C-alpha cells in the first residue's frame, strides 16, 4: 500500500508539472506575440504612409500635366533691372526667365504662357519673346509711372487668370511670376477653386506684413532661380566714369539742343556702367553732394526742363582738390 501511495504521489506531481507546462509556454510566448504585434503595427503605418505619399505624388504629377503660366512682366522687369541690372530675357538660357520656366514645367505640359506689361515702356525684344512661345499681353498704361503701370498689369493678369479657371477646367496648375504681393487675391481664389498654385517671387521685394508664399503650394525665389548676381555695388567706385559719361554726352553734336534730365541720366549711367538703376541713382546723389554736377533749367523746342551739367570750376578756386577732365576742372568731394 505504501508503494502504491508513493507511485500515486509521483504520478500526481508529474500531472501537475505537465499541467503547468502550457502555462509556462504561454508566458514565454506572450512577449514574442507582443513583439510581433508591434512590428505589424509599425509595418502597417509605414505602408499607409507610403501609399499616401504615392497618391499625393500621383496627384501632383497629374496637376503638372496642364499648366498655365502668368508673368507680371512689368513688375518683374523693373524690379530685376532697377535692383540688380538683370534682364529677365537674358542672353544666357540659364539666367533667362522664359527659358528656365519652359525647362522646369516642360513644353508638353504648359498649355498657356502669358506675359503682361506696357511694352512701350519696357525695353523688351518682342520677337525674342514670341520665339520663346510667350503670349504677349500689352497693357497700355497711358504713360503712367512704373508703379501705376505695374498695377495695370496686375489687374489684367488677375482677370485673365480668373476667366481661364472658368473657361478651361482642364488647367490644374497655375504658375504666377511676380515681384510683389499684389498676386495674393488671385492666388487665394485659385486655392479655393482647388487648383495647384506655384509662385515665383523676389524675396526682398515682397511685403513683410504678409507672406505671399502661404498662398502657394510651391514657391521659388527668382534671384536663385535665375542665378542673379546680388553682389553689392559701391557707388563711389563709379564717380570717375560717371563724370566722363556726362562730359561725353554733352559733347555729342546731336545732344546740343537736348536736356540731360535726372531720369535720362540715371538710365544712361545704368547702361553705360552696367549697374542697377538704384545704384546709378546713388552715383548721381554722390555727384550732387560732391558738387561734381548741377541742375539748370533750359528751354528748347520741347519746353523748359531740367538739364544736368558738370560744375565748371577754375583751377585757382581749388588747386589742391581738382579733377581735370577735358576742359573742365571739377572739385573733388
């Protein structure tokens, strides 16, 4: 009997151990199951993200298949020329606004490419623009100054863009090229209409209180896009050459009955010295402050206007600080 009890006790212990084995295995496999769930969750999130990005990429690619480009050329031209002496229709294709836009959006995707300006005021080669398949929109500004001419182009451009959004629903991407913040209303309207909007702008010319980039899906700084030379120019470096230009201008027989007004002098110096118009204005200011030049009123067949001439001084007046140039002796500042 005692032997039977011992056997029964051992058998019971074996059964107890056997009953505990699945529980132990379950405990051992729980961490593994937990780890597998974590991996599957992360994998699911990664796949969902990849699918979402793929859908977005496909959507963006589809938007880029039908592109309309609107260039506020009045605005862009005067800003780049006055500040950086950079012609948007540059001879170098990599610095040419129109060549770069065709390159970026591809000729097979662009359905419309328009440039707005008062082309009587802008020194543009219309044949060159037409060869680049740019639709020229001449906006007559009635001889108004640069700012008012730019506003006229803004209005015409905005009206055309809005009409296009209604007349051609296939246009999915609207590209606006400007140098100020006046395009915000039309860009905002296009966003509400579900269009993809891209912007080209000039960083230091846009309004500081409103970030125009918030109204576009993508935005690009024109200075970088066109590889514009933004190195600073020192106006005092051009004093000598400016004096020579003024002297030679008045010496030309064709100019003897003409007046060299402030704007003519600014534009002439900008071309002659290959500097921005803003820098040319600073050079003229230095010439005035240094008494190199003076203004006089002169009457000709066109009326009475300002005429800028060199200040003629005799050597006896300032022998130690003079600049001899032809028959003139000009005092240095």
